[in-house]
């Protein structure tokens, strides 16, 4: 077979590569609108700048916490990826008497937690759609769930919108954590349909500010 | 919603109206570009949920940053560059999360659909495209699958046109090998 013929075949066969279906235009538009609306109501322009400025020095603090925590992971018996979040929530209370620093450390830890939850739910939905349900998903959901509950219980949680996102996240994680390892197809559909209908993932993302605060240890 | 016709309003005017806060203009701009963005996202992700997420995130970011759009490239190219960046980050995040949290054997399956066993040419080619290095795969998908020009690819990925051409050529060479071996097996 000569190169021209191969190229022709290659071109034809390549058209079938990840062939896109009809885009869900209306659904995506509704999600975009809802997410933008949520961001707008949460972050008026000036406040975003102030928020980031306020975060500039505490990011250093958060990085220290993450580093201390990373060292702990390397030396300690547990290697659960979500453990740092719990440490970040509890450590400032024990070591700092400055309420502003406590609150900022809480905010940074929450942002990291939400970013991790976003990655988890995105992966979970993609696998669920292919009919794949791994028992390890339920383990990861349990870890995220315990951190979510720690955050909900914290006195530093004063933002009602963040509380609402965390409460919804808790519900979703409870459902995933309780999925049976076999024959969970219907429940899997219920969870993914619920996520979709409530537009939860865009809402979760709108609670994660852009910029350095969304740094997640171990991810770049 | 059916596929929307291109807006009769010139794009620069549409952008001005979006910046002025006109929701109808936002919708028109979205309608004019959503298919192209979704197609690219889907080709890169190979998954409807991820493609939907990436498309949504692309437009959310685009509307947030529209003020920074200087018109040095076409709006469609600017949107494509956001889409590629969102898709790369999203795929990396999902892959890392799965690798770290789930210890899955086949983390490479992000961006591909279960196609490990069938002997069909298209399936084999799809596997070979999945396995290309990221740069080769992106250029191949954009040029040979989605019909972008090298100029558009260069502007979208921030690389020289020559780089785009070279990567395409290398991608094709690798894929030709797959095709040739497939043809050989058939003859045998």
C-alpha cells in the first residue's frame, strides 16, 4: 500500500475518532448562566481583589501547613490523600490565637477541599456514565465526606452560600459512599441525574475562587 | 434547541454588547461558537460528561475574560485556546485523581472509550491516537479530524506554524505504521 493510499485511509478512519454527539446546547447554557450568576452574586469585583490580597500572606501559612502535613504523610503511617484537609482545618485553631488567620486558613483549606471534590465528582460522573463503578470510589467518597463534615462543624463557617454547597456535597458523598459494590446501577443513575439536574458541579466550582487560593497540594 | 445560525450581527459589535451586559448578545455569542468548542472538547476528552464540563468552563472563562480579548486573533481561535487549556487541565486533574486515589491500572483510559479488545481498524487507530504524545495528538485531532489550519493551531496552542506541521507529520507517520501493520495482518 503506498503512502497516498495510507493517508487517505488514515483520514477516513480518523473522522470516527471520538465522534461527538449532538451537543446539549440548552443544558450547557443553563449551567453556564447559573454558574456565572452564582459567581457574580458571590464576588463583586472589588471584593475579589480584596479577597485575593487578603489571601496573599495567608497562602504562605497554608503552604506551611501543607508542607508540615506533607512531611507528616511521608513519615506517618497514613497516606490518605484527603487527610491534609482535616489537618488544615484543625491545626490553626490549636496553634493560632488570631481569628483572622484562623478564618483565612479555613478558607484556604475549604478551597482545596472543594477543588479535590470537583476532581472526584468529575471523574466519578465520567466513569458512572460508562457504567463503571469502582469500590474505591466509595472509599474516596468516605474520606471526602469526613472532611466535609469537619468543615460543616467548624465555627469558622460563616458564609451561608458555602454552607449550602458543603451541605449539598455532603448529601452527594453520602449517596456515593453508600453505593453497593454490585448492582448499584439504578442508584448510580439517580446520583448522576441528581448532580446534573441540580447543576451541582458548576455551583461547586463557582465556590472555588480562581487564582492561587485554588492550589491543591500535589496538583499543579 | 436546534443548531443556531450564525448571528447576522458583526462579531465586534456582539462583543461590545456582551461587555455592556446584554444577555441576548451573550446567548448569541454562545450559540455561534458552542458547536465548534464542544466538538473540540469531545474529540480531546472522548467522553460526553467531560466534554460538557469543558465546554461550560470554556464559556464561563471566556465571558469573564472577554475584556482581555484584543482581537489579535479570531474570537473562535481565542475560544479554542481556552477550550484546549481547560481540556488539558481537566484531563490531567481527572487522571491524577484516579491514579492517586483509585490506583487504577489503566489511568490512560481518560480521554478514550473502552476499545482495548476489538480488532477493527477504526478501533485500533483510535487506540493509536490515544497513545500519541499529547502534542502530536492535539495537532492531529485539530488538523486532520476537526479541520483547523496550521495557522489556527499555532495561534490556539501558542506554537510556531512549523512546529504544528512537524508534529502533524510525526503523528501521521506513527499512525501510518499502525495502518500498515493492520493491512499486513489482513493480507496474512
